[in-house]
């Protein structure tokens, strides 16, 4: 995310799509016409995605506006939003500007104030996973030398909640709770951007 005085920040994020098998001119035109002219349409590992550089006051505002634009593209559904909430120690190191060894020492309590969030997956494996929202909040509270944007953890929590809602929608598409979840997400966003 770039920050300039008196300029709306630009947020980088990716919408991973479902219901689309290939990149076509028709898809590119439909996405562009829907208002996603600030996104790069691509395909990697068989997955079609839109990588955005969207201007908005906050990351949640940028993501919700992109999701709203995408809803008008027929036959395209949103699978998830990246950057993902589940992260390895290496990814934590990259996002915080620290070394992997520094993160290992912090996560084991051998350095720092302690209380680092526990991993949530692969506890016995070689590559445990943490929730980025939890780690970002801990970093914000305990490490003054972090390069994280202010309130990064709030944006991370928003993406985590949105991806949970999307996962529920894809697993149980008939659940009427989805409209309530979307309404709640929009209300949460309105509260965050209201001065």
C-alpha cells in the first residue's frame, strides 16, 4: 500500500475467481466493463484471478468495492481474497520485515515480550501456520520496529472474516445466512469509515 500526503492510498489485493476456466477476451471485456479497470486478469496454477491496485481510504473499502463490481459479471463467482490469513513463519518474516530466525525466536518466546499467538494448523509439522490477523495485532502491540501499516491487523481481520463467509457460501450455497453475513460485512465497513 502506497501512502502520499493528501492522496487516497492504493491497496493491492487479489480476488480469486471460480466459475471461470480460461482467460478469454469476453471475460476481460466483462471485467473491464464492470469497473475492474484497475485490475490485472491472470491465471496461475489453473486458477483465474484479478489482481487489483485500487484506491480507497481503507483496504476493506477497496476490497468491498471490487467485490461489488465483480458481482455484475455473469458466470463469475468470488472464491477468496488474498493476501491470505494463514501464514508461515517465512511469510510473517516477509510481511514484518524481520528475519525468519527472529520470528522463530519470537514465536517460541525465546525473545520478545512473550504471548506470541499460537499456530492454528500443522502444530506438529515442519511448517506450522498462524492467523495473520492475530500475528499482526500482536506485532502492532509489542514490536515498535515493525514496518506494518497502522492498524494492519484490522484489515487482516476483515479479510479473514470475508474469506470465512466465502468458504461457507461455497460449501453450503443455499444457506440464507449468506445475505446476513454480507449485510453485516457492509455495516462493519460503514462503521470503520464513518468519521
